[in-house]
């Protein structure tokens, strides 16, 4: 099980003062020392946290997998083609949202996503689609030519008790179906030190992408330790 650490929220703190610290690039280096298998950064259209410079420097300094999260826009595709991350995760993006709130509308945007996947593939970049745990979305993702999916665990993470159990079953089913039709399955969003174990136990998941809870813990205990503690929890 690989752990991709999302360092956006280190940039969020930096952007609160528009200064130079804390630097997400330094945080990424510490995350890797703590055992992160990859680093994720979401370059948003409004540049509210990560900046272009962060992505460029991460490309130069991340020795493991650099995952660029982005909307399927012309500008972002151009940046990805220039920077050549190890993979791109396409996500929906709304200016008003606090974070990525739902999976991609793969059905409504199938053509556009398919074209975007092709452009990225032509540059040699593997593509993952961030989708809700729904069978139809998985089937359509496959039709777009994407290599991977990242199953949205937000509803699982935000619920409790019986509801959480049924949301977990949806994630399990989504992973199973993805595997069956030849899509590599990852998962992420809202995972933390208290809810991650059940997801980490799902057979067939390649990796988990986690940001906010690791950065939150890092504020208190330090990045290396925060990553090490998460790695310990997701170890099979
Ligand atoms: N995966 C995707 C596609 C995301 O958009 C995000 C949030 O940026 C994450 C994972 C990480 O979510 P969290 O910060 O809640 O761990």
C-alpha cells in the first residue's frame, strides 16, 4: 500500500501571509524522509494554495512519485505537459468550494475527459480520475482511457456508525470493480488517523492519498513523524 502525501495545506498556511514559509517543497522532503511513497500537489486555477513554482521545484526534488492534481483545463494540461509529473489526477474544481467536494462528472464530461487523457498520454503521463464510488463512473472512466481511478472516500470519512459501514462497502465494491475491468484503484479524501485502517485493509487498493490530516498532525508533531505514524497505520 503506497502513501501519497498531499502538501497543499502547507502552502495554505504560507499563503495566509503570502510569504515564503512554510514551504511545501521542504515539507515534501520531510514527508519523504518519513516514508511517503509519493507527493501530491493540487495546482488550482485560483492558485489559492500551491503556486506554479512549487510544482516546478517539486518536479526537481521529489525522488519518488509526483502526482499533479488538476482540473481538466487547457492551462493545466499545458503546465502538466511542460512539467511532466509522474502522474496526473484529474479532479473537478469549483471556485467556491473549500476542498474538492465530489468526484468528476465522468458521464457528463466523458468526451472532454477522454480528450484530456489522450493529450496527457501523448506526453507520456499516466492519468488517474478522481471519482465517486459508483459502478457507472468506473465503467465510464475505463472508456476514457484513464489508467487509474482514485475512489472518493469523502462520504465514508464524513459519516459515522451504520452509514459509515455502508459507505465503506461502496468503496470496497468500487475497488473490486475497478480491478476487474483493468483500472488501478487508489483512494483518498478525508482520511485521517482514526478512519484510515478500514480503507487500508481493502484488498486491491494500490495507494492512499492523504493531505489535511497529515499536515494537521505535522503542525503539532512534525512532518516526518506524522508521515511515519500514518505509514504504520496503513501497513498491511
Ligand atoms: N485526493 C484528491 C483527489 C483530493 O482532491 C484531495 C484533497 O486535495 C485528497 C486526495 C486529499 O484529501 P485530504 O486533504 O482530505 O486528505
